[in-house]
C-alpha cells in the first residue's frame, strides 16, 4: 500500500490528473482516492472494487467464480 501511495504522489507531481487503480487493500485505497478527489483528480478502480462509499467514478471487476460455475462443460 505504501509503495502504491508513493507512486501516486510521484505521478501527481508530474501533472497526472486521472488514475486507474488495482486496489490491493479495498479499504486503505480509499484514503488516497479521497486525497485525489479533494484535489479535483479523477480515480477509478479495476480488478476489484473498493469499499463503499468511494470517490471512484466506476469499478471494473469480474466474479471469476461465477464465470467458472456458468461456463459450459466440455
């Protein structure tokens, strides 16, 4: 988590304003996302959602188990 936050701070310093995150910690990531939102920066999450409420504009995730159980058998 600390490494991800350090990278985000570095990217903010280079002028980045939009972030797509793969959260390793669904609760801890919200803190950094809140700081980004407070500075009018946009964030979204992929490969897993963060806890609600969240400043993420959207979340892209797949329920792999559900897909597996619905897959046609061969």
